[in-house]
C-alpha cells in the first residue's frame, strides 16, 4: 500500500532507540524526510546511521525535550532544513514509580515535563507550519495505562499518559478545520533491546512467562515495529478520516471497552 508519505517532513522525539527508533524507521521506509531527536548524541548518531539505509534525508538534533525551548528548536530546525513540517510524533517519555503518598512535587514536575508538557510545547511549535500548508498529523505516544488503571505505584505515569489522550482529543477538535489531524497511540507491554521488559525477561524469564500468561491473551510481548506500523499509518493520507482517536496496540492486554 502506498501511504503517500514520500517527501513528507516528520519530527520524531525520543528516536534513538525502542519505539521511537522503530517509528523513525517506519516513516523513513515510506520516504519521509526526518528530524529525529534524543538526549544523547552517541545514541542519536547510531540511530541516524541505521536510518541512512533508507536513502532519505535524515537529520538529528541532540536535546532534552524538557527544556522549555526544545519545541521551538525542533520546529525551527525542521523549517530551516526542510522548509515545512507535515508530521510530529511525540514519543519521548519515562516513569517514576512510587506510592502516591510518597511522591513529591518534584517527582510530579519532572514526569509532567517529560511525558506531557514537552509534547504540548512541541505541538504548539509545529502547528503554525501545518496551518500554513492546511495539512498535518500529530501523534502522541501514550499507553494503555492512559486509558485505564495502571496499578499501584503508577499515579504519575497514569496521569500524564491520560492527559496526552485528552489533549489530543481537544486539539483534534480545534485543528480539524485547518486540515490537521491529532491522534494518540496506546501501546501495551512492548519488548525491545535495552528496554525495561527486555531486562525483566532476561532477569526473570519464568516470571515473565507467567506475566504473559496472566496478562496478554495473544501470548507474547509486542514489538516496537508493531507500534511503528500503526503510527506510520496514522501519519499518512490513508488515515485521512482518523482524528481525535486513541488507537490501542497491546495484543488484547488492556481491559477498556472504549
């Protein structure tokens, strides 16, 4: 299927590994020109080297998305390099576990900045370019724990991931008349090299087999590429009537009816 993405300009945050890198590969395979970012220059350089094989233009920018100016920096860099912005995939994120009563204001502020506010700032920064071209796609990477309870110790994570889904819905309403679509994607437990599920599988293989048996009806962890395929589709004209949606990619792990 031709997704019509050849030559489109895409920004992907948190793109040096895992889901973000897989998304960058998915978009590059379709011919997108990419601006990818991550905190570490070494990881970013490795990612760019792997993406170069697709034969499209790739540029990297090492930055911390929690820097209040990072969104403007990304948008400005994309405009200078490519002359426009068609796609934003806001993927960077993290977690800080702890019982709610033990969490501090700083814990909340740190993860709110990383999981929510950084993406909102970047989205605000790219909207003018998308309005100018009367088209665009913004995708926030949330989690199934943004759609339902994630369990003890996840109050901060749950809150930020739910907020991304909510923000995407309202943004979609506001920006639809400008041809800009806004969606979120909610992955379940995704295993990739160096990720938390990968470490747990190596440290406790029997425990993880039981986890899968108890939690994932399809019988395995998901892959980053399976998330990337959904994001690539959502970023394309083939998803032209999909906006304000949250797409779950979880092998039936979640329990939400909506």
